[in-house]
């Protein structure tokens, strides 16, 4: 909307502006973004000027512009055009419906956790583990079947993401728990403490050996080699400090990279399983907000 | 019947616009004229311009501005690589549907 045009054909300009304002209002009401409204209005404006200038011998007057605008779409027509675009932006879930297998694959793991947390009688933890494994297998089965069914169904279904999340959730959590249990035996602090204990014991032993050697040499100088040498006595505290358990020796010998790696894996798996759970919940919420029936075909 | 034709045209609007841009860029009104030269394809600005804005937002078309002898600067739309891929995918679907209907027609003909 340049000043030049305004000065050349003010009446035509104001007619066009009125039309553009009406178009913009309709677009705004239908939720079209500001930049898109501007882009659409510029196209409408360009078209109106181009047709008007083709028809007018000189500069287009209000009568030319009025004719042009009468031939162009009414501003109300933009409601349909913009809503058509919005409908295409709707998530696929609303348009196609989610395959029930995909839903099941994601719903089974939470059921498993609820059952695990519920007291299961005298069997307790072992029964909970069995339930988790069985439901984990079910979630895997539903996930695989869901993905396969979505690909092969004659109707178009969505839910592949749900199926993949459901399929991954329990294996990720089980891997996480395994890594955590494994990591418990490999905590860095434990290894450092064991290494410190081994080092203290080694130094005590070295000091003790030097002390015994010193006393032996003094004994030989004083009494000769024929008299039997008795090493100096050792206190219970010193004896304890020199003693290292096999477990400490094993732990101190462990490479530091392994626990670092295990802890890294735990963090990554925990993050992945959290993301899977959050993404699954979010997708389900969106599904609920869209009022989508699981069996609604396209 | 009119309703069906209207639905059909609405359904292929994006395909039509992408196809009209596949060989050469065009500004909005030029694109509209290019499409409406063909009988059976009747699209108006209230359908095409919002669609162009959406295609631009989705990265399926790129835009460059150039001065116009009449009115505001023209915005020339051209397909991006993503737009070309989308058009190819849509054409495949279109061909598959058309072929299936033809096959069905052959089978059902006594």
C-alpha cells in the first residue's frame, strides 16, 4: 500500500483498503497468524490493482475498483479457505483415528506398574516381577501388532508413534533397573574407598617391613647372627589397617571407566524412558482433546 | 453432484497449486491465472492465497519479492526441495487412486 498509489487513486485505494480490512478481519477471526494475514492481503491487493489497471485506460478510478472487487471473492469466503488450511493442520490422530493395538501397547505398561505397586500377597516382589514381565511382553506384542496393522490396514490409521512408545517403555525401564542394580555394585565412591583402604594397607605393610628390617640389622650388630631375632610386636590397630578383604581388593582393581559408563547408561535410559512416558501421555491427552474415537477410520 | 465436484476440487487444491509451480515460479495472481486456464480447475483467490501462505509456512514453497508495475511488490512462489518431494508423493497417490478407479471400472463393465 504505497503512498504513490494513495496519491494516484485515493478513492480506489480506500475502496480496496475497505475490502482488505474485511478480509483481514475474517482471517483474524479464523485464527490465521499476522504474517500470513499480511501475505494473503498483499496478494489480494496485488491482484486487485493488476486487474484494475488492465481495465482502466489511465489510472483506475473507484468505478474500476468497484467492478474488480465485485468480481473477486467476498471476504467471508476466506473463512472457508483459512479453515480448510486449519483442518489440514489438525493432528493426524483427529483425522484418522488411532489403531486400538497402538493404544493398548501404551496402556499396558501403566497397568503393569499399578499391579506391581499393589500388594500381591505372600509372593510379593517376585509376583510383581512376573506381572511386569508378562505385561511387558504384552506391550511389546501389542506394539509390534499395532505397527504392522497400521501399515497393512486398508483404512488409514494413525498411532505408530504410540505403538513405538508403548513398545519401548517397559524394555527401557527394565534396562534402566538392570543398569541401576548393576551400577549399585559399581559406585564410584565405593571403588575409591576400596582403593584408599588398599593403599593404606600397602603403606602400613611397607612401613612395617622397614621397621622390622631396621630392628633386624640393629639386632645383628648388637647380638650377632647366632641369637634369634624377634620382630617388634604389632598392635591390633596396625594389624587391622594392614588387612584388606578380598572384596576390597576386587573392587579396587576395577577399572574406573566401567562404573562411569554404567552410570552414563542409567542416565540415558532414565531420560529415554521419561521422554517415552511423557510423550505417550501427551499424545494421549491430545487424542482426548481432539475427541478422537480409537476406531474412527478415515 | 455439484457438491461432489466441489469436494473433489477442494481435495486436490494443494496438488493443483504445487503442480502449477513445478516448472516455473509465479506470483499469486499469475498462479491463479495459470490454474484457471484449464477447464475443470476453477480456483479463486480466497482458496489459493491462504494455501500459498500455509505452503510457505510449511517450507514447501519459497518466496522472493520483485517490484511490480502495478500495486505492491509481487511475491514469486517457487517449489522448495520439500515441496518437490511432497508433489511427487501426492502425484503417486493421485495416480494410484486414478488407476484403481480405472481398474474397478473395467472390472465392473459387463
